[in-house]
């Protein structure tokens, strides 16, 4: 198909690019994530911006919108703690024959669990690449998300889907598992990341079988398994016989809302430095760091959403700056709203 409008062409390519980048649970999407995001667009001078034609400004603004739409990864203390603990477990498991130890990242939604999980995987894969620069066929990291109401077959299918293995309706569980184990063994998979673990419920037969399938994969694959999910320690996944097997072999790292401290201020400053707005006065957001903490309940996901959403609105409306009023107009998730309201009530009652 021929696309005569260059703006439309770039839009189509960008949509396809964004779709691929979001699919971390495919090998192609994961490898794209490993390469890192593109360099942020340069901020043109106001005079150059004003001299742009309508089509030029449209492309320029689209690049800035795409930049602000991306989730900025910040090396927080939680991300660093997860990376250090994960790396330690990989080394301890290097010569283990069985009963390999794993890691669980657990906490409320919006506290950076997936960021920590994927950054651990990225650092491991980059290290593996440095050690084996000419081995293009290696798949050192496998990343899956647990589907809602997961069954054993769904878990096995997610492993196969990441690797690009076909799963037909008539394929039985043994065939799928053996195919996955064979590919992972041949490609030297050493780290398996399992996100959204809370979608497994041990109270149902299907959920229990799904947990057993994960355990079986961990026994068959010479890899370190790292799980992430919402409030795992309270979900029942660590109780009973199956839960005891998990809790006896897995280290748990809790994620929590950030307190208002120097690290929070650094987070706000880092996000402000990443803005590409023409009329935004540097220091505006750092001056609002206390408000931002109260507004988001200390949730890094909500902070990122508020700042990125305000930046996008500033470009779309032409105001080109972020204000307190604009931040307040960005709807946040219910968890952040509830946490912020509770913090306000607590402070008021003192």
C-alpha cells in the first residue's frame, strides 16, 4: 500500500512500533525493550518552532507527545534492591541441581513492581550479551504475564507464546511443556520473569494446577524464577502446602509507596528534566514535590501518570507548561486517590 501523506505514514509506523514495544511477553517485544527507548527529541528554540510549517510542527509535536507517553524508568532504591537481590540469586543458583531459590516482588499497585522486574531482566540480558557477544541465538530472559483466572494450560501457552512456538488446539500439555523446556535449554535461558502472579488463585482447582505448572517449569529449567504481583503475601499464594513450598524457596521484596524524602524529590526532579515543553519554567515541579506526594499518595506510577499526562495536555492545548492546576485536572487511579485522601485525613487529625 502506498501512503502519499508522510505524516500519515509516520503515524502508521509509530502505532505499529508502540504496539510492538508494549508486548514484553513476546520475544520480539522483549528484545526491543532491551535496546532501550529512542533518544528524547531535541527541544527546538521558540523562534524555530514558530517558523515551522503546519506539517513540520505536526511531526515535531508528535515526537514530543510520543516521548511524554513513554514511561520514564528511574533507578530508584527499590529497583536497585531488586536488581542486587536478583543477581545474587542467579549466582547462588548457578550450580544448583534442584531447589533453586527465587524472588517475589510484592506490593500495592502502582509502586513500581513491573519496572523493577523488567529492569532486572534487562540488566541480566545485557550482561549475558556482553559475555557472549557473538551468540545471537541465546534467549537469556523469558518474560510472561499470568492471565486472569489462569489455568495450567494458559501458563504453559504463555511460555510458548513468548518463544514464538505454535500452540494448536490439539496440542496437549506435555507437548507444550517439552517444547518450551527444549528451546529454553538450547538457548540458555537463565532468568524467568513472571508478572501478575496474583492472577493465580490457590482456592480453585485450576489455580492450584497453574501454580503446580509454574513449579514444574522451575524444576525443569535451569533458571532463576522471579515473580511479581499485588500483595502476594496476603493473597493466599504463600499459605497451605503449595504456599509453604513457595515461601520456603523464595525471597520476598516488598514494594511500598514512597515516603516524602530526598529520593522522592529526586524522582520529581528527574521527571521534570525529561520534559520537552517550550514555556515550562524549570523548578516548577520540584517546587511542587510536597503537593505531588500528597496528590499521588507517594505512588511512583501515579506520579509518572500525572506528570506525563499534564505534559501531553500542555502540548495539545498549546500552553506548553505544567501548572498545579493542570496536574490537579489529570484523573488518577483510585488507589492513589484513596491513599492520598487517607494521608490527608491522618495529617488533619494530628
